[in-house]
C-alpha cells in the first residue's frame, strides 16, 4: 500500500502540510492499494479542492470550506476517511 499526498497553493507552512499528510495517511492506513490525494488551494477564496484517486478506479472530489474549518488537518483526515468508507459500503 502506498499513499501519495500532494498539497499546492494553500499557503500552509511546512509543519501544517506535514500534519495534513499524517492525518490523510492515517485515514487510509487500513486500505489496500495505492492512493493519491491532491489538495489544491485557491488565491480567490478559502476553499481547497480535495481529490482522491485509489485502486479499482476509485475517484472522488470534495471542496473543503475554510470558513467551516474543513481546511484543518484533523478535518481533512476525517473527510478522507468518510469518503473512502462511503465507497466501501456501496
């Protein structure tokens, strides 16, 4: 199993990016296969685009709302976990 996390244009310092990466890796730790999680910020607003690609054609996107606290590391990890869990139960 491998998890690749890419974070771009969020304005987050290195320690925040490392914390986000750790939460995402933890959310996917018990999932088989290779996973790629991309987080892209915006200069226009406080929304970040989250994209998850995984095995067997798994692909999901989500808009993280900064005003709702969804750009915090623990929230991102929780959202990734819920998005992957939702697919597993389909």
